[in-house]
C-alpha cells in the first residue's frame, strides 16, 4: 500500500474522530406494548370460577400492560341460553366480577373498571340458533404509554 495513501487515510480517520457529534432532536424508541387490547376469558358451564386457561390469559394481559397507563377497563360477562334468564344474568355478573377482580389483583386500577353483564341476551341468533362460546367474559383494556 502506498505510504502517501496511508497518511491521507489516517488523517481522514483522525479528522472524523474530532468532528462534533450531531445533536439528537428526537428520541428513537422501540415499538411499545402499550396499546388497547381485548381478549376473552372462558368459563366452564354454570360456573364463574376462573379456569387455568383464563388465569393464563389474565396474567398475560396484565404483564403486557404492566408499564402502561390504563385509562379504562371494560368487562362484560356473558352466559349461554341454558336455564332461566334471571339465573343467566346472575351467572354473567359473577363471571364479569371474577375476571375484573383477577385483573385488579394483578395491579390494574380499580377505578378504571366498567363491569357489566349481558346474561343470555344475544345467545340465540335471529335464526333461532344457539350462539357458541357464550360462557365467557369479554375484556377490553384501553392502555397507552405513560
């Protein structure tokens, strides 16, 4: 390699190292996990006790938004159309409360909750068919970065 070329190259490296560092005007961050999420918590027929799968879903949601600002949490309990409408409404209320209490116990702010129950309303389609997968509580969490 030519000695003159080495000197020019070395001088370029030295000058580049002495150049002022440009000021950063924006902060570059990765994608945030703080975004609204929704999920369903399923129950065994005629029960409002959380299953292992339901607990796993609640744990996953709570972990995902643990560093977020939670603006609201909507929990709606549902039931199928087996049994009396009054009993289904009570069951869906218990399901909604079970899901909400599990979320509160994992650190979500209790004042942010809107807990309602639909009973068996909507459990039968307009065609008279049973709506599948009604033994659940639907959860919507409005989470945003802090």
